[in-house]
């Protein structure tokens, strides 16, 4: 597996909300996150899913030491007004040359300025269809569910994929 991705909180929450968390780990990519992101997933059901994925060895978690975390709280690193969890995934992906998965608009903007490849939940679902993990029909249904669950997703990108997949059915 050559592709390593680092996922932010909102991608996990999006995938859990449409029931695709298990399928995510069937993609030909190694999925990482940080301990700060795991801590952000607090809803009981979501937290249990995350813990199970970690326990199964599906999800790799970068644990930061207190010393490593200090810069995330210092003023010079707060210039973009990102949360410590956002800085943790940005730093981890940038320092290792990994792809970052996030739907956070502010974080995406910073990530792009730092020359880190970034994608979101729609991309992940598209990859599931491309790799035949789910069908195009399932992809349409999951994107429609995601649109209902997360109003901040790019409508145009959703519409293009839904139209494409519906057209091939």
C-alpha cells in the first residue's frame, strides 16, 4: 500500500454518518490520524467505532508527546486560527508527505498554501466507487445522505458525481 492518508475529524464523522466507515478501510490506502483527532470524536457511538478501528489495527494513530504538542498552542502557529487538532493533522501530513483528508474549509486553504495534497469526504466516496467497494447506485445514495447530513459540502461537486453515476445506471 503506497498511499498514506491522514484524516481529520470531519471525514470520519461524515463516513460514520452514512455508514461507510468500514468500507473506508477497504480502499488501497493506509489511514492515519492523530490522537487529537481521536479525542475530538466524542459522541458515544462514533467514539466506539473509532476505538474499534484502532483496536483492529485499521486506523494508525500518531500520538504526540507534550513537547511535540507545544507548538500547536503557541501564537506563531495560531496565525491561521486553526485548532490544535487541525494543526496536528496538518503537521503530520506535511512532515511525512502524506495526503490530508479534511472537509474543513479553513484547514483546506492552509493545507493548499503549504503544498500538501488535500481531499475530502466526497473524494473518499468516489474512490470507493472507483475501486468497486460500493456500486455507483450506492454511491449516489450515500452522497445524497451526506448532503442531508452535512450542508457545508460543495454542492456543485456533489451534483456532478450524482449526475455522472445516475447517468451510467
